[in-house]
């Protein structure tokens, strides 16, 4: 395997930590913070759309994709919704844009 | 109707490892919710921007303060900073090195050191540890893997503790094995010591997003930058190994 298999935005990770401290119903839990299972090719597709003029590498081949199961996968999202302010994970497009704006 | 909360509104939260990519966002989210934050990290030169620029308005209003804790293993490392704290968020980890002896015991000891000192501070109601989903599993294409409360990445633990040489390829397994060790120690502590607070852990996948300050280690987000720049060789050849060279504080 040669890359990522999932992503999560750092601000969602921050919000889930807050929820893990605040929520009276969440006790002795391992909370998985996984927004979506994606590969590097999904990242490349977003970048090509962001910068149509720029030449990017071809899609990578033989990327592993997560095929297991996450028990209580919905807990992270449930906490984001409950403690706000959003209704869903921050999209991959936003995370890529924020990363490219801030990481030299 | 206001949501019921496990810690009082506006109370003081301690974030340990606050200058890291994840730590700084945890601070940000607590401040936005109206909590007071006491932030710590081990190196003031890499953390002073938190109080002086990023969260300066909160510093001015008395909602944010930074205290340097240079050694998380010291016997009284957290006693002072734990005073009046309602929740502890433990993000800290030492820089991952290829030799497991240089990382894993220190991270386990640091976590336990903080737990023990927090258990003596009656104001603490919550303890949250930053783990990684790499602590739970190793092979992404294994259809049998179930990420649950009992999923541990024993493959990484074996790889981390394999005999020398300790080359760069060991950094990934050592990072994951360290999170396994930290989390197992955390849950064992909960079971045996029954601390007077609730414990949760957070296991993020690959993290991207805004880096608040250029002095910060971009952790996994560096991959997005390198992919954009077309630095593809390592993506194909080195894969995960390179990531973990950058990933030392989540």
C-alpha cells in the first residue's frame, strides 16, 4: 500500500476532543475520528479540480482501500452533530485547501 | 434546551501538548465554546505564539494561559498545572525515533504520570487521551478487521520491538506501538485504579487542515503538500514510513 486510506479534518478532531470531555453519555469510549475512507487518488481529483492549469501526477495504482468495519462508526459524527456547530464532517476539499494555504 | 455537560460551563481545561497540530485545534475549539484553557508544551520557544498571537485576545481576557512543562516524566510535572482543572486533554508524545526504547516507555510513563497526578486533583471530571487509529489496526485491506474497543495493532507492536537495526522504516511501527502502549496503560489504569474521573480516547485517521503557525510540525498534513508539489517518489516507494518521520506529536 502506498498512501492514505482515510482522512479527517484537524478542526473536527479538535471538536471531537471537546465532545469527549463534555458529553455525559460518553464514558470509557474509544472514539474513532474517521471522516471518510479515501485514497490518494481522491486527493489528486480534488487538486486537479482546484488547479485545472496545473499538471499533477497520474493516479496511483494498487492502492489499498479500507475494507474492515468500524464498530460504532457513527459516534464521531453523532458527537459533531450534537455539540455543533456543523451537521457533517468537514469535506476533504476544504481540508486540502486549508492544508495548502498553511503548510509551506 | 441547553445540553447537559459533564464539566461546568466556562470551567478550566488543561491541554497537554497544546502547540502541536491537533493540540492547538483542541485549544481553539474549547475557547470557542467559552471554556478557559491552560495550555502546556515542552518547549516555550515553539509554543509562545499560542499566547502572544494565535489566542492573544483570549490571553488578554484571562481565558487562555500557557505554562511550559519541560519534562512530562518529572514526579511533580503536572501538580501545579492541574489546579482547578475540570478536564485534562492529553495530546503530548515524545518525538518518535526508530528505536522503540527511545519512545514507547517514555510515552507510557508520561501518560501514567499525568493520570496519577490528575487522580489526586478532585476538580478533574474528565480525561481524554489522543490516540491514533494506527493503535487499533495495521492492514487497511483486511476485511476481517473490526475497529472496536478491543482492537489493538499487535502487528505494529511486533515490528516495533523486532531486533535491530533500528532504521527509518521502524518509525511508523514505533509510533503506532507507542499509541498501543499508551492506550493500554490508560485503560488498565482505569480498571485497576478506578480514578474519580471519566476517561475517553480519540483515534483520528489521517489528519489534514489548517496549520495555525509555521513553527508547528504539520504532521500528516505534509503529505497533502508533497502530493500537490508532485513529490511522488516516496508516495510510491516509501509510503507510510515517511509520514511517521514527521508525525511525532499527532
